[in-house]
C-alpha cells in the first residue's frame, strides 16, 4: 500500500545540476529514514545518501561535497540536490524508505527509479 515516486531525473551536461524528489504515499504513520541509491550500467546498486527523520545524514565518499540530501517529514518527502555532475554519476537513482510503519505493516520500500544521464 506504500508507494515511493521519484521525479527530477533527466539528461544533463557535465558540471550541471539536477534536483531529485521522492514522495512516499499511503497511510504512513512514521518512518526511520529515507535515502537515495543508484545503479550504473554493469555495476551493483550503491548507497548515495540517506537521512533519518531526526536529520542525521550519510553520504557516499564519491558524492560528498557535491550532493545534498534533505527531507520534509510532514510530507514524507526526500530530496537530493546534485551539483557538479560527472559522467560517472550516470545511473538509475532509486528512492528508499526504511522502517515505514503503517496501520498493518512495518518494512522497507523502494521506488521505481529515475534515470540520470550526465553526458556532453
């Protein structure tokens, strides 16, 4: 019953910026954390950034100082501001929500993914 919907992906030139958004919908009472993961062609899915409902953040070394994650607990929404994008950032970005509590369940959820392509 919980769905995560991402938006904001697209094609951008190296050095450009994109802002991703992810909103969790459904009868959600609470969650522990939300974040972003990505999977590049030929690579395994990897953590990009996460943020807890209390504001604690964690970033992959490859994106630290370039990406910023933020969230709005009231809207069950997480954002990822991506600056100084590089070709190696090209991947499908997936939104994740951890410890989601509903009336009848508790668990983790994933979005369908949004494509980010960095190319000249």
